C-alpha cells in the first residue's frame, strides 16, 4: 500500500498478494477530511471472503504432504463442521482410480482410468486377466476446478482390483512425476502436460507387475526421484529427475510389494527405508548402498503402509503378519528388533495388522487402523494394546479391509474413514474422542458389498481435496 497526497486529498492504492506474490485484488481509496470515499472496490468484502481459503496457502505436492509425514500445517481451519454440512467450492468429473490428488503451483494433479470400448472389469476384483483401457493424468485449476490439460496413454491392466492407478503424483518445480499401475513412470511439464521423459518398468527392467499393481509413491530427493521397480538388482531405482536416466539401482527381491519409500535420519545419517516382501533395508539415498537390513518375510505381499519413525523407534505393520518394531542405532546405521507380533493371522489379532492406514506415533504411543477396521492404540515400547474402537470407521462390527486415513492438524486429528466421512478427533492413551463428523464425498466403489472410497484426500489452501470414481471435489475448511 502506498499513498499520494494531491490538493488536500490523500489517495491510497492497495494491492493484496498471496504468499506466491500474485496479486489477488487491487484498488484505491481517497481520504479527505472529514469524508471517506472508496473507489472502485465496493465489492471488497465478498471478494476477500472468496479468496480467503487459498490465501496463506500451503501445498500438498506428494503422498502424505510436503514433508511426507501426514501433517497439515496450515492454520485458520474450522473447529466444527457447519450444521448444513460441507459444500464443495467446485467439482470436476473424473474416472475410477485409487490415486490421491497432489496440489502444487496452484494446480491439482490426479490420475484415473477409462476402459476401452466393450471392455469391463471382472465382478471378482481378485481375478487377473488383460483388460484394455487408458490411464490418464489430469491437471485442474486449484481455484476453479477447470481442467487445464490431460495426458493419456494405453494401459492394459493385468492387476487385481483393476479400477485404476494407485499412486499419488509428486510435483516439483514445473514437473509432475506419475506412476501407473502397470509400471508406466512419467515426468510431465506441469503447464502443458507434455511428456519430458518416460520409463516402462516391464520393458526397461523386466519387472513383473505386482498382484495389485505398482503402488509405491515416488519420492523426490535432491537430483533424483526414487521408487520401487523390480527385476534383477533393481527392486529400488533412483532416476535423474531431469532426464529419467538411471542414477543407481539396488536389491533383488521376489516381490517389491507396495510400500512407499521414505527417508529418515538416524545416527546422523539420512537413511532411505525400503520395505520389500522379504526384508527391510536402509540405503544411502545418494548411492543405493545398503546401510543395514532386517529379514522379515511378509505373507501375501502385505508390505503396504509406509514405515513410521518416532525418535529411535521404527514401526512396520502388515495385514497378516501384524507388527514389527525396530530400534535404530544411535552411533552408526543399524537396527535391532524390539518386538514383533508372535502370531500370523488376519482375524486373531492382538497388535496392529495394518492394511492401507499409515499409523501415527507420538508420546510413546501408536495409533492406527487394523485390518478389520479397529482403530487401536498400542504402547510403542512393547506393543501392548491400550484400547480399540470401531467408532472412527463407523462400523457396528469388524469388517475385512475397512480402513481410515489419519492426518495430524495442530492438537487434533483429521480422520478420513472409507465411508466418505470427514472426522475431527482427539487420540490419546485415554481413548478416542470424536469432536465432529460430516460427510465429505460419496463412496462410489464397493468392497465386500460395502460402499467405500479408498483414495487419500489432500489438504492445501485451507481446503480438502477428495475423489471417488466419479468426481474430484474441493471443499473449504477455512474459518
């Protein structure tokens, strides 16, 4: 704001900027004693209200947010939901898929899939065949939902649960990185949607498509983008993020499974944690050199939920095998087992048998959703269960594959159960306290006859972005 005084009149000129430096409103006023006259911005207040949700905005540019930790760090978020429910700021039509949205550069990126004419998915979602179709990468305007571009390519699905792609895009500096269910790894220009480079894991590495498709969300680190691939000596590969050329490759495994790689620091060293079906590895993220490994054969390819670290403890949870807690060495890279579930069972569970829920660890306790929908609290030091509840996932009895996603916001949690609700809650050793609940999006998919939505929402610009198999929505959660 600056002022110019002429003939006893003080004229003030205003520009309102967002954090990216873009002008979202401008105007001027003139002040003469004793009157105040305003030109030409009589509509200022409504317009300010309209732009508020995206002002002081953070992005959600990858799986689990800016720091890959499931924390939403924006302030000015509502404490309770409106009594009339949440109303989307905009909706956009999309096709089926499990990928969550990524938000960056004032754009929303999402993947889906459409079947070829005459093709259809099997009624038994476990059945595998070859189903022709097209994977698509979409880019929408963050403020309006207007589609800016789409990039599509043929992809015949051989996977179980063939509705659509699984991986949340990763966005950085004008480039978006996407991974399709059959191993099409692409880097696109975020403005035009044009391909910068592309790799095919089957053709380039002889990698076999996992039962449920390629699902390890890419991790951008320095000059590289890292993901799980497969094939001889290339279970995990780092690609030069600018050119797509291989920077390094490491490890051989029977099945790479589905767990997103993550980097944690321990013993003063950055360690890339890679969880494969037969073992857990810590690699040097710059070279792929193995720091340490811990054998743990996971039944049913169930290494899915991303490992979580609290201080020197590192937690893993699977559908059948249950839980494993490691303790990281403090002086040099390494890890020892603290405790492990003694029984391999899907139904008779004591600890945390995670499926898709990435758990939360804090203050000596662990919170996560078990494979039949029970939200549980465990002690980190020994795995002892403190409590469990079905209330978070809104079930009257345990149901196989029931799920909820957990995001931390300030001193509370945002829980997204697979019935399409949005929940504010407190989690502590004393129990689960639901603060408020509302419906966010229709669960258009089904599992075991139960309506579900299995796509992780994104939180950015004081809004929540969610998708089902029909639409992508943006809903303001601004105060």
